[in-house]
C-alpha cells in the first residue's frame, strides 16, 4: 500500500476551491492508501505569527478538515509539533543540505523580497524541514501545488544524496500527486483566476448563509450575450463552473439554456447559485462549530494521531541513526 503525506497550513481556511479540489480527493484517498495529514505549525513560525492566536488557528484548521470529511479512524491526522522526531530528522538531513542550494530556492528568494527584515535561518532551511516531514514516513506520494514542486524535488535530492553517501537504498524518491483528471478547479468570484484566501474571492466553509449570499451577489458578470452562440466571458464562465459543482444538473442546464437564448438574468442566477452553495456549506459549517466546541474530541484526535505518527517516525529515526553511525553504548 502506498504511503501518502500531505501538509496543511496552520493559517489556512477552507473554501469551496479546497473542498471540491484536493480535499474531495483526500477523503477518497484515505481509504485507498496509508495517509498522513499534518498541520504544519512549525513551518508557520518562519513568519513569526502572533503566539496568542497560533493555537486558535491550528484548532480552527483541524476542526474544518475533520468536519469536511477527513477521518481520524482511517487516516493519521496530527499536528507537526506533536511529533518531535521531525526536528531531529531535519537536523540530520541538514548535514547533507548546502547553503548555496538553499539560497537559490525560488520560495526563499521570494520571501526575502517580501520580508527583508525577517530573513531567518528557519526560512532558509524550510525545504529541509519539509523534506523531513515527507521522509519521516518514507512517503511515496505527496500532493503539492506549483509553489511546492521545487521543495519536493529537493526532497528527492536529499533522499538520493543520503542513499548514495551511506551506500543504502533507504529513502524513496517521493513523487508529486496531482490527482490528474480528478482534480476539480473552482474559480473565484472576482472574474478571474482560482478561488483563494489571499485573493479575497472565495466562499469559505465557515461562512454564514448571509455572508455567502452577499459574496455571490457581488460576483463579477458582464452585460449578457448579444447574440445566440456568443462565447462566455471568463467571469460568467466562472459562475457556471461553480454552479456545475454545487447545483443539480437540471438547474445548470436551465441557466445554460437561458444564456444560449440570450434570456439570462444574472441576478436570478446568482440567487440560485447562492442557495445551492449554502446547501453544500451549511451542514459542514454546523459540523465545524460542533467540533470546535468539543475540546475533548479534538484532544482525543490529536493525541491518537500523534501516537500513530510517532510510531512511524520513531522507526524511521532509529534506522537513520543506525545508518549514520549514531549508536548507543
């Protein structure tokens, strides 16, 4: 059985793009592979988050992923800082990571442009910690976005370098998992690009019904088709893409027909779309609220997750120490 590992940003907030994109695939994958999902709170420290809200952010993210369908009875779900073995493996891997190659990473160069007052060693060594996250469980597959592809290539580099230096075939060369045709891409409400938190164009799983209605009614459209068969503009095409994900097929076909006949009323379409989104989001939001209020359940989930993750991590670390010649007397 393949081992799959995915990190979750501790400041992330789930929106429809996440839900219909990677998360739907995670929910399916957890029944088909040995899956590890972790909340990357150590990684977030490179930007010096407010310590008074860091724990709350982790709690919110954990609650949202559980409410959306990740199952702690099936997959291993844990918080990065609950597994101290990751920091030791990061240290050991750093002995085979070189400053020049770390300084050349696109993410590091981008970060030092954006935060020149906070160019810390953790930022420089971010790819090494990410490699440790992955290699700790000897993951075969890692779902990554475009911004993380270089880091995954560096993980493979460190795996090859370790295996070659010590004359072993120990670490796998973890491959990207992009879901192929199964990945649904949900666009934003601003008329272009994908849905995202930083773009301010998303509908979040924690949004209230009224917030969803307001966001959808403000969505960008156009003046409507001037003649039958006119191609859709990107903003309108985006709305139909979202409708395809959340609405019944006959609803989608009704509004497509209205568009084709030049009878489309975007206000009516938006009202219907908002209600269909609410039908998807409301039960998830209610589960999020219930889980966030249940500290006992959250404690049980992360405790059990840490125990399972550490069992895997301790085995890897013991073998790595042995390979590197670190022995107890």
